[in-house]
C-alpha cells in the first residue's frame, strides 16, 4: 500500500515520466529542486510523517523502494 501511494505521488509530481523503476531519481537529475520540494511535501502530508532536514538526502529519494523505506522508518 505504501509503495502504491509513493508511486501515485511521484506520478503527481512528474506526470510526464514514469519514475517507478528508476534507481537514481535524484542523482540522475529526473526531478528539479521544485519537484523535489513538492515530492517531500506530498509524502509528508500523504503519510502524515515529518520529513526532517536530515532525511533530505539523495539516498532517501533515489528510488521508490528508498522512499518506502524512509516512510516506514518515520512512521515507526
């Protein structure tokens, strides 16, 4: 369920590109800074978690799996 919601949020942020299978979303430059901030905001709101500054690193946003792991960790 978390994975599907993360993919839906990614599709909302970047509707022109399917990022679900990409492993270097940030490092590959698939999102600009505005899109990344939108992604962080939507993930935070959608999952009711606080994504702190220390969580905003490429490793947490480079893939759907990384985002799912971060959300699960933040939800405790």
